[in-house]
C-alpha cells in the first residue's frame, strides 16, 4: 500500500488485524505471546521503534512466519532487503537473533526466485558479507543460528529451530511432501508448515499445491484478495506482461528482457511496443515475444536466425 515498508502503517495494520480479525469468521484465535504483547504495547501508545520484545526468550517464530511477502515484492538491493527484514521483525520480535533469521530466510527466498543453483549457500555467503562490520549480527548468525550445522529440527516455536526445520525438510520431493513432513514433526505444526511451505511454494510453483487442499480451504476469499493486490504490485514493478505465477515464470521473463536488451543494443534494433506474453506452459514459464524493427544492413534471414525455436 505504501510502496515500501512503512513501520507506522505496518503497526496500525497489525493492530487492526488483532482487533478486527482479518481471519476466518473474524476470529483471531491463535496469536503468539510475543506478538500479542507487542501489539498491546502499540495499542497503548508505544511507538513501533519500541514495541518489539528484546529478551533472549522473546525469539519466537512470529516475525519469521510473516516475512515471505517482503521477499516477493521487494526490489531493492540485497542489503536493503536485509534491512527491511530486520525492520519488519522489530515491530514484535526486536531481538537481533529473530532479525537475522528473517534476513537469511528472505535472501534464501530471493535466490530461489532468481533460480540460483545454490540458493541457501549463496544466501548465507551474501549475508555474511552484508554483516561485515556488524559484529553483533555476525555473532548471532554464527553462534546462535549456526546455519552450517543445521540438522533435523524439532518443529518448536523457537525461531532458530523453525528455520532449521524448514531447511531440513526441503529434502522431500514436492510441496505436498514438505508440508506433510512439517506437520508430522509435531509441536508448532502450523507455523513450521507455513515457513517451510513458503520456500516449497517458491521451489515448486503454485500449481504444485494439491487441488484438493485448495478446494477445501476456508477463507479463500481473504487470500485471493491479498494475492490480487500483490500481483498488481509486482506487475506495476515488472511491467504488465511479466508472468509472476512461479519462480520459473519470473526468471524466464527476466532472461527474455535481458537478452532482448543485449540484442537491441548490439545490433541497433529498435523495440516496437512492450514484450508480449502469449500464454503459459504447465510450469508457468510462459511464451514471450519481442517485436522489433531492423535498421538497414541487417537481413531478414539474420533476424530470423536470432529468434528462439518454437518449442
């Protein structure tokens, strides 16, 4: 709504959610202790800068489970994304450990959208570079999170364990298998499934969600409205013809745009109109076409040779 992460606006929306119940039957029946306490502080006049809990025992997974949309629409640098992840956590979970987990999760998600061959490993390396000169954040990353020692987690509500569990169960081969594995671990099952399922959704795409789950989902109208607004934001940012159904679609569109720019610059071609999207394949990658004119001296045969195969 604000085009950026606005802490005051975000705080008011959190209060509205808590009071008005943007949930099934308008009943917010499960709010974490730390989140609820922080929202009540906001309601009593505490500023967003001071509402979040800062104790070692305030590192629940509430800010981690809600951070994924930030990685979806954020278009700044990786360092800017890390800072925004810190800020969104600060509202309720202000301890640096929670912020570090949110930042690593966002970089992990962004790398998946980029179709990075090693999304977790490169996200970790990038975060270490970003934290250079920040010994407190580096300490939390290396000694509290310990991301290179991740093993199967217990599915508890502790933010580090939640991230560890979400990472470990990505070994399963599908969205459905990952979400089921999160639930079978036990403990804070819904939040673990949310955190792990967000990553699995980016990896496998929207169409990997079982149809029977979608058909039986209550409150779909709430989700669909939010997804529509998110889609509008992404299309405004990327251009109306970019497909955003899946990570593959985003990456495919970006590659087309990049290649087109190179060709236009190298051969002096002039683009005519926007990139046009003509449908999608089952994976959501789509088929995009670029119309351009050729200057004198470039043959039609050469232009046709540069076109991708019909497949």
